[in-house]
C-alpha cells in the first residue's frame, strides 16, 4: 500500500501540524527558539519531499493540467466523491485511525461549531477531495504536501528547500529569476503552482463557490505564502486581501483532528442539504 495508502499522507499531515503547533501556541518566541522540525522529520517525510521537489517541474505541472483539466475522468456528486475518497485504504490500525470522510466531517464540524458561514463549513467538508488523485494512480508526491510556484526562483521558505537542487528547472535560467516567467504582482491566478489536490479540486468546483472559499481550497497547501509570507512579489492586492481567508482556514485544517469519531449517518442530512445549496447533483471530475 506504500504508494496509494494514506499512511504517508497521515505522516505528512502530522509533520505539517507539528511544524506550526509550537509557533501557534507561543507566537512571541524568536524563530530559532522553536524546534527544527525539518531536521527531526521522519525518513518517509524527507523522502516524500525529495521526490516532490525533484519531480514538480514546470513541464510536469503543464502535463498534469492537460491531463486533468478536461475533467473527463468521472461524473460524481460531492458525497459520491467523499465515498470514493474513503476507498483510499489504510494499512495502519483501522480501530484508531479516522476514515477520510470522518476527517472531512471533523474539519467541517469544527468550523460549524465556531459559528462560521455555511460556505465556510462546506469548504471544510470538501477541501481535501482532490486527494482522489491518488485513486487515479498519481504518486503521493503529486497529490499532497506543500505547494510552491514553478517557473520562477524557489523560496528558501518552502519546506526542505535543499531538495530543489534536484529539480531540472533549477538549471534553467529563465525559471530562476525571482519572478521568472511571471509579472511582478501579476496575481496568483496566472502563476502555476506545483500540481496536487488543491489545484485539482479548485478546477472541479470553481464555478460553484464564493471566492473566499476558492482561495482556501486552491492555496491551503501553499504554506510558504500563507504561513511564511514568501512570494509576495507575485501576489496582487486582491490575493493579499483574500489570503486572510486562507489563513483563517489553516487552523481547522491543522488542528481539527481528534480521536472522537463523528456520527456520519447522523450528520449526513445536514451536509447533503448544504451541498445541494451550492452544487448541482453531479460534477465532472
Ligand atoms: Fe489538503
Ligand atoms: Fe486537510
């Protein structure tokens, strides 16, 4: 199961959480007072980012967009996609680990409990549905993990920046100026990020949700920008304003996992109504 199971996905999410947990708990500390999570990362996490930074070239991203943006793989409802994602079988302990649907419901329920608008709750419910890319046979390094722009210089604020030396684009001068092929402050909509579940789901749902929600979906893994402030020179004023929402979403993504299993059958009617408010019965994937 090493290639399709969520075992590495779990470890990555634990790593992302650990990376920001003490900073969020004690934001006043100087940066070097925090633990160095990259140095302590598990070998599986390091290896994941090595493959990711090496493989996510500009051409790879274009090829994946050409393959997936026609959305000709399936016609499915949102709940159908949740059930499909649930078939991503775990090889770890089924008694203690949450299913994918349970994880999505926990995120949505945490947002709901804080009294946020219905579109925000719905965003929590669906934000990781793009992980069905794993079920279409994509390697994990092309589905999850932090995203970053391709076609311009890499920021050292991206996790494990040393692995970018393995990316063939690092030897392409046109891609290694600070803006690369992009205009300064030209807006993220024109910037190609590394391929993964964020962009894929954005492309599937973009006609149906408010912009705030679409920003959360499209950029939730772009930690270098929303947590570290990198790549500001590519962002428009609009991006800067909307990233407030990406940051508002991030704690729910990082911290809403609890061992308590949500009651899927009890919650389903509420969420089916919410889905129907925004989405047609089927979407193209
Ligand atoms: Fe995600
Ligand atoms: Fe998530």
